[in-house]
C-alpha cells in the first residue's frame, strides 16, 4: 500500500533513550520539594490518633497533611471511574485515610520536605495509633464474609452480574456429557520498572497548574485534578514524560498522589514531586488476576459445547475505582474463538483487605482464557479426542463473521467479532510447533525417563476499544511535520508507528515527522492507552488528520502551480505534478503559501506577503470556509472494538525428581490484522510472553492471613529474568484485516500475555498426566500435586 | 490530637533545625572531575542523579535486584543503589551518558539496542547498556549461554529479553566491524566474513 506501512522501521524513540537522555518523572524538577507518605501497616484498622509532633524537628520539613487538612472536594472519596448498573456497592478510597484503612499501604499522611530522605525521616516519626480490625484476605474469606471489609457492604459483594445467551441450564441438562471444573488464578501485577510519580508546579501569576505524571491517561488526570482542585480545564495542563512501563496499572487515575501533590504545590507555592519506591508500588498501586471459577459444561460426543455455565468470584481488593472492567472482560472474552450454543456467566466482585485490583496487561483475559482452554482440554481428555480437534469443532468459522455473541462487552457495546480466521491459526500453530509429530518425541523422551508435554491455548482479544481518539497534523514552513495525539506512551513505539503512518500519508521522509503523545498542551481530547488501542485509535486518527493536511496542501499547491490538485502528488516532501520531479515545490513552501502574511519573518515567508503578487483580488486572502496553514485535525470513533486473535503452544519438560518446569519451546501465531511495524509487534509479543510465563510459573502476591504482602520486593516477587523466559519465542503472523478502521488493523499490545498460563498448564498436564487446575504452579506445588494424585516421588 | 492538630499542614518554625552534616565526594564521571557535598547516607545512585544531575542512571528497586542503576565504577559494573556516595570518593565512574563517543557516535552496545529493538520503555536500558559494555570487554564474542549469563542479573519488564540477547550479539559484531574498519588492514578484512577482532 505504501512504503513504510508494514516495514521494520527502526524506532525513532531510541536514540535519546540509549544515550541516557530520556526524561522520566523523577528526572524532572530537580529542585522540587519531595513528598513522602505515611502508609498503613495494617490491612484493616481504625485510626484512633495521628501524632505528628515527633516529626517536627526534622530539618527541611515543610508540611504535613492528614485527612483533616483536606478541603471539601479532596475530602471526598476519589472517583469511581467506570460506573456500572451491577456495581451496587462501589467504594473508592479517600486521598488520605478518613479514620479507617483497608489495606496495607493505604496513604494516611503526606509529608513535604526539602528532599525525599528528609520527607521519609519525618514520615517515620509520625505516630499513628490504630485499632486493628479483622482482615479479609483471599477469596475464600471474602466469600465466607465472616468479616466485612466495608461495614456497609454485605457479603463483601461490590457487584453481581449475570449475562446469558440462550438457555444454558436446559442445554447442559440435555447434553450427553457434562463436566464440572474448579479453576483458579492467583494475583500478579503489572510491575513496570518505573513506579508511579507526580510532579506539579503552580504558577500563581498565571493561575495555571502544570503537572507531569507517569500515567496512561494525561487527559483523564487533567479532568480529575481540575475537578478536585476546583480549577477550569484551561488552568491545568498534564504532560506525560517518558514513562518506564505501564502495563495497565497507570491507567488508574487519579491516584491519591495525583491530586495531593498538585494541591500541595499550589498551597505551598513551590513545585512538589512524589516518586514511588518499589515497596510502595507493591502495596499502594494495584494488582490483578485473582479469581476462582466453577465451570459446568455440557457437550456432545464430538466435543461440541452445547451449554457452558461459568460462575466466578473476582477479588477486587479494597476498592473498585476502575469499576468492573476486569471481571466483565473475563466473562466476555472467556469465549475466545468458540461458539457454545448456550452460555451463562455470573460473577461476584468481592472486597478484600488487599491492594485494589485494576487491569494488568490482558485484563481478565488470561483468567478467561485459562478457564475456557482448560475446559476444552478436559472435554478432549474425557472423550479421548485430540485437543486440537475439539477446539476446531467449536471454532467460529470465517464465514460466520461478523459473529454476534449476544453479550455486552467492556465498552458497553455488543460483543460482535469483526473478523478472524481461527482454523487458519490452528493450522499455523500445529505446523509451527509440530503438533502432529509430538507423540513420538514424547515416547522417546519417556523411554529416557524424561517427562515432556505439549499444550496450546487460543484466545480472542477485543482491542481498539472506543470511545475515540484524535490526531493533529501540522506542516511547518520548514517542511517538518508535527503530529500530536492525546493518548500516552509507555514504551510501545507509538512515535515510530504513528510517524510511519503520517510519513506515508503525506509523502514526507519519516525523519521529518515528529510525534508527541500525552501532552494536553498539544492535544486536549483523548481517552488513554489501554485495551491494545493505540494503533487502532490514534493510528486511524492521525491517518485521517494527515489526509486532511495533504488535501489542503494539494489544494494550495494546485493554486500556486496553476494545475489541478488531482494531478499532483507529494513525494519526498515535494509537491509535484505526478511523475514529474522537476515540477515540484517543497511542502514547506506550500505551508508558507497557505498562510497569507503581512510580515515576512524570513526569506521564504516573503512569498506569502501582501505585495508578493498573485491571488484573486476579488476574493479575501482566506476564504470564508478556509483556515490559514497546512493542518489537519481528525477523530476516530469506531462503532465497536476490533477482535484480534491467536494461539500459543508450549512444550515443557518437568523434572521427575525436583519437579522443576522447563520451557523447551514456545510458539505463537498471532493475528492483529495488518502489521504496521512487525518488529514492534514482535517486541510486544516477546514482552507479553515473558509476563505470561511469569504469571504461569513464578509470580504471585503472597499475602499472609493478616493481609501483609510478604513478598513486596524484587528479591521475593519472582519477576522473570532472562533465565526464566523461553530461549526463543517462535512467531508466525496471520493478517486478517479489520473492516472497522481505515487501516485494517487490530491491537497487539496485550495479546502476548493472554494464553500463557493456559498453554503452560496444558503442557504441564500433558507431561505429568495430572490435571492442572490452578496457576501459577511452582515446582513445590507440582511436587505436592504429584503426591495428591498418588504419584511416587523419588 | 489537639496539640498536633494546629501544626498540621505547613509547619511553622521559629528556626530551622540544624541540617545534616555534609561530606565532600570527588569523582571522575564520564571523564570529567566532579564534586558533590552529600550526607553520609546519600546513595551513590541518588548522588549521580540528583547531585550530579546525570539522570540517565535509573532507580528501579533500590535494593540491588533490578540492575537499572548499574554504572561502571573503575570499569566494573556495580549497582549504584547499593553503594553510599561517600564510599565512591576518588572513583572513576562511567554512566550511560558516558558510553557514546565524544563526537556523539553511539557505542556498539547503544547502536545494537537501537538496531535490534532491544528496548521498549527504556527505563531498565541504561543498566543493561553499562552491564553489557563491561561484559563484552570480558567476553568479546559471547555465545548464547554467555550472552544470557551477561544479562542474567538485570530485570526488564518490556522486552522479554529476546531482543536484548540479540543486541548483545549484534554489539559484539559491531565492535568487530568497527575494529576492522579502523585498522590499517581494514580494506582487506572488509571483504572477509566477520570473525574475532
């Protein structure tokens, strides 16, 4: 279609970053005051006293704030970002605890001092008295509801939601075969290498607040801060600096620190900065994944699912600022590429005295995928069928697209798949991993006393979620092209990807295109970066904006060159008559001509001044329906999400003695529509797979019964090093275009993580011959599982 | 809460308590002599970032596990969050800002990371770049196992390490290519396949 779309273009972001010239949050505002927080050491307690007197002798101390210092709007609970009719008991935290704490790490007091060391000194010397209350930890305790997290929330139940398509109970009752399974996934977390951070600067003269925050949504933060501080939107700008990873956790907003820091900066008249430390990130940001599921499935002799009933319990932690997105995503995306004749899903979203739960890359899909794919494997095992055959028989066929599941998706719109070719994906993964040739390998290994196993897992991911994004493209008189979109970047290569699209549309070298994301000074309307949506949403928006700019440039050039616009093209930054390189004028010159001038600011500008001649003297210099400049602004708002898909397959070896689990091969086939930059997409897959492996084999949030997170450090939370990831991630792409956007693309950011736990559980089950129903699984858990199933241990 | 209550918010004080005692630290950073006056407890990572204002060195965990803050101290890769600044007095330090040549040419490791998509968010990257720079001095032509060993103590949450490993190999290759092209026999060797430099 064009020169850069689909090319492995080297990232434009990297030169700065490899030189150490990135500007992450804590790199900014070196002379700011520093904020530190007193955080609850108790999972559940009443605060009976806060004595700050011991802190007052700390040098450099500037201010100490507790709940009682907060003005009216800040003294209210933080917003419930995504309300839902089923969320009958939504509770959100106060910026600083109001008499009660509900998880270890909840903020109680904010200290502002000359630097972080001194702020922490003072925080340590603030004496908070507590009356501990019983802690509700884990889903079993939440469901039992012997104790309550919030006194006014019976049964610890924030929400109960049911969706159904068809008569599931009747379908299961009528089925020849029925299976029941209990399936569980534990907590993990996004865990970006850079934690959260906020810097705010209030300018008293202009009554204007500028804040920098390590966020996935600068416009969301801006609106929330303006509301909380009683400012107009025009008085607040939010700039997203370089962000050291997000993976979901930074879409939550406003964090307590994001409203308290600007508030303090305004009160004190000095810039204030908060930089989260690693322990704080573990105990004061957000986790995800913890869910228990019960499946009832009715199926026929061929393995076709006639009725699928899934009841699950979602641990939402102490508060639900992000609403029910994670369990809604599980309940809808669980279906993957399949079409059960009838489906019912019901979930409870339950409070516990633990860190709140909000989307982490995959956002409920890894759990849903685990449930569905384990069910598929269980059906195959029960019928003695090949696992791929059962899947194939349940696939939605390409001819059935668009496919309506009769459910409501996380965007509030019908769950309708736009396109996809699941049988083709299955063929590709079987070829890639050598599915049909595995049995003899396994037999040979077994003869040597080795245990190897193969497994696979399919997923469908709703990406490019609305409501909209926008883009702005302006051609400078230098010929440089400046692009802005409002959503933010956390390392996904958005600047490169968007520059590729704009360079193609406008016919300029990519080096002349500069892209800015997440800066409200440049683009004020945006939603944010989540749900694998940037390429689809902002990619489409900047493409449309670039088309507008191009149309304008051709029109202006056509006037100047006295030819028809239709006869012109732009190539290499020159506007020329098609096929005639000698006829061209530069895009920069066209930009000059597009802006009728009175004053010449440089030599080039003279051409556009009032005595330069040319133009129709009977008409105004700028037509009534026109504007000066070569600019384009456009918005993209699709009718609904676009659905990417894929299949992962893994081969593992389990040690008969130590129960150590080694990944021998890891294969991915992936369909995110047309690829803009395969290198970036593959990078996203690599990273997702590593997180999937972490979630399957290593990562868990180890809470004790008192609600202490006992592994809140990188020493104890086992995030994969290179030694834990597959030696190679073998990737094959399928490109099924989406009909829902001008580029035919689908999102790619999250997919890599989704089927990890499911595929690895299947492979371990195949190696061991024991059902694996709970993830993650450690060697000691596998060892215990063997014992529970009566296997001899050597 | 009554006594303390009045003191909430901005803390009014007749006189500021005495500040912390400061110590002078003299170091050579990226070839330039630098001096900082810091409290005894100041971490070297914080000194580099906030006192010397070289913010390319990042802090990911402050307990020595992630490796983002790795610098070269007298040529050896060390975690600057595990050292006190005062203990580095007299040391020669290279941070990520000092890896490129004085004329701005990227070092082989930096160039390899750019070519191989060895970074995404870039936060852990400075620690990898310094670690691999030292690693390739010790093992100029690492095999796969040695490359994995070289980066085995650094955490990255974005890349899944695949392209970082590719970058290690490519950096070794670039080093050889540059050595070949700058040597007198460059013209002869350019035609030959890449080998040991």
